[in-house]
């Protein structure tokens, strides 16, 4: 499969390594341009491209950049991209640490629904609740007793099925977490966030999630700060 990845940070770089290793044809981009990705491309065999090229790379495009940077993407980024192309959002909103205040999310709009509005295309939400190191190292065969499960939320059953298949290839059980309006159940501060649960544990954690955003993931008048000193 041809896969575009927009963002080469912790999750983007990990997905570039893992998906290339599985034999997928990966096209990776970041805000600094292809030359800055030369070493990653050499290491993985992925092709370093521009953001617009990554958006047009193939059947799946993963957007994995800080929430505050979503609005900086070109407004026509996905113009002309086939409707069958599946967009994956891995992002999380960290208002006190990095992103500052995004009013619609603060008012209760699920993070990925906000991302979808900015991109102008439907998205599938996954890879946001797992540490990059665990995504890199903890994939297991389907028969393994210690296999981790990941929630996958989205409105289009066909698009979600494509993403769930990729999750399985990477060595994780893919759990249908409902539509995108349900994706708040896997946002920061929820029971499933940053936890390595099995399939039953993920389902239970999603069911136990509360809709009120924890204070540590709400903006303040001083937001944003840093990860070391949240505002």
C-alpha cells in the first residue's frame, strides 16, 4: 500500500519505520522540507517529499502533527485528492503544554472532529493513545497473550476497516471505538489514554470514560506553557 505521512516527530517517525518495515511504500513529509528527512529516508527506505506530495501519495494519509499546527497546513492541501483516500488523525490537544487555547475543543468538540473541520475531509482517529516507543516495540502476533489493543474511531466503515487492518499488521488488536463523535473517549485524560490494555481492557476503558475534560487538559489564561512547566 502507498501511505503518506505528514509529520515526522515521535509518532510520525515511528510509523514511517514500522510501515516501511512491513513493505508499504511510505512517503514522509514535515514542515522543514524533504532535505531535513534525508537520514530518516535513508534509514527506512521511505521517500522524503513535500507536504502536498504526501497528501497525494496514495491510499492512506496520516496527519501526525501538533494540534496547533493543523491550521498552518495549506487550505487546499487535499484539493483534488480522491475521496477514497483514507485520512488518519493521530493528534492530541495539549492546551497547557503546547497548543494553547482552541475554543471549539474547549467547548466540547471532539479533537478529531475539529481536525476534520480544518482539513475539510473525514478522518479516522487512532495511534493517539499509545507511546511512540510502545508503538515501535510492542507489536505482537495475533496469537500473543500480551497483545496490546488500540481504539479506532471514525464515521466511514470502509475507511475504518482499512485503518484497523493497518493496526493489526503493526501487531495490535484494533478496537472499533465508534464514530468520530465518540472519539473523545480516547482523548488525553481518559481511562484508555497512554495505557497498554488488551482488547477487553480497551473496551472497558472506553465505556468508563467521562465526557468532562480533566483540568490538566483544559486551557488556562496563561496557556500554552511547556511540557516541563504547563501553563
